[in-house]
């Protein structure tokens, strides 16, 4: 896409060569080796697939939501077998972005599963420009909440992720787990997996979901398996005795 077009529409588009498949109720909805990554905002991105690579039946519902950058959408119900997913597909046949006109946007959450090649992916497509680096360190990291040390380690794992502040992951044996209370919160990350959370209790004060861990992270983040991290936006983190500025 031209720089002029990108500036005018504020849509970033990138062709991918990965095989992408979407499934619903055990049926293949789409199977393509020509997926298009579309950044629909600063961080959020979606897969658009050529209409020829959609195997499900698309039943037109009428106008969809209008996008200032992508134009007027037409909404479709996705039908496979006896299953229907209403408004699970969009097309922009007259989009000011020419590359989108022959593509279909499938709603991520309306599908049961997504695969890149033969690996299932979660939450949203993974950006080819996003990195997650987990590095072992001998720097001493200490975490305080309300002036109380809740974790301290000389063998942390430092996680550097594109666009995010550094995260300090500490072994559970170096964390005051007696001050942590497990919660029902869970979040998903396409690069790290599913996280579980703890609140931190200091005296009579409970700080909700201040800490988290990935018990079974995805392969690229396996080195943080079982380690605990804290929101450095909400706690005081000292690295080699120096208080770090909160992000």
C-alpha cells in the first residue's frame, strides 16, 4: 500500500504468507495462504482473507458498522453445517482502501479456533513486528507494596516486549506467597499464553490482581513458566537498590 494511501485512510496493511485457518463447530470456515494483516487501530490487528478462500456460506444481513478509514461495511451470517454465527463476517466492497475490497473480515471471537500453519493461536493474530525476549539476569530485584517487601530475587527473568515496559519475573520461592491471594482473574496473550492472578494483602488492605504468572506459557515465553511478576505501574520496584520510575 502506498504511503499516501496509508496516511489518508490510517489503515496499515501487510500481506502474510502464513497458512491461516478458522474453524466453527468443527468445520473449516476459511483456509488461506494469502491472509492480509490489517491494523485497525494503534495496536489491534485482524486477519482479512480473500473471499475465494472462505469455505463457509456467507448470508448477507445488511449494512454493518461504518469505519472512517475502511468505509461502509456489509454484514454477513456465517453458516457451516447446522451452525450459524450472526454478523460474524464483514466485507468492505467499496472501501477507499482498494486492497480490502475483495477480502472478508471474520470476527475472531465468533470462531471456535484459529490456526497459523498447524499451531493454534489465541486472542488475536500475532504481529510479525512484535518481539518477546526473556533474559535471565543476576540483577537484584525487590518489590515493595505499601513499604512491605513482597518479593526479592537475585535471579529474575527480564521480559522485554515490544511497546510495553520491562516486566520482572521472579521465582515463586523468592516471593512472599503468604501475602498473595489467588483470584479468579485470567487473561490471554497471543505471545505468552494464559495468565493467572493474585491479589496482594498488606495488613488490612487488599490490592486486587497486582501479581500474575503464566503456569504453561507458549513456547516463545517458556522461560517465565511459574515465575511471578508484579505490575510495576502499581508497586515499587528496586533494581540493584535503585527505585525504578513507574511506567
